C-alpha cells in the first residue's frame, strides 16, 4: 500500500473474508484494509523507551555494586594503612624495610583514592572540588619549626 505522492509508505493490515451464497457457493471476497502506521510507530517508540529503561536499570545496578565494592575495599585499605602506620611508628623497622612500608602506604593511599572515585561513580559521595591555599599551613609549619629550633 502507498499513500499519496510525497508521503511515507502506509503500513496496513488487510482482512479478507469469503462471501458465500446460502448454499455455501463462493461468490466473492470482502476486503478491509486498516492503516496501522501510527500504531506501529507508537509501538517502536514504546520499545525504544523500554530499552532505555532497561539500560538505566543496569547502570543503577552497576552503581550499587560499585558502591558496595568500593566500601568494602576502603575498609580493607583502612586496616592495611593503620597497621602499616603502627609498624612504622614503632621504630622497629629501618632501612630497606622502612622504604618498603612507605611504598606500601603510598600504594594503599592510591587504592583509597580509587575507592573514593568509585564511590563518586556510585553517587554515594559527591565530588566537591576545593581550592586550597597551601601557603598558610606551610607558613604555620615554618613558624613552629623556627620556634622549636630556637628553644633547642
């Protein structure tokens, strides 16, 4: 089927029924054609919306999974960093072992940063960029160091 010139093709549904005499003799057919173009277009729009909903639900599930993994990972890293700091502060470790502890601490802190980014992805933590003035704590630290040096 086709519409008038310059229009989109027509999507139609045809029903054909036989027409018979009272004795059952076939005398012809009756044909009804329905334009289902709009219905099909609405169905395609609905299918697309459903696909988008499913994709959105998948992303929500991924966010929840990511948040859970990041939380558990962060808990493990907290224990690792805490124990490494205790060993380092004990003074029982020196030389190469101390350098290895520092490297492990740096790696654990990097892992904590990654976990934090995962929590941002999972929307469990909002990213809040800050502007920091590093000169103020530096000057304060310098004053304390000078004061401690003059007392010694």
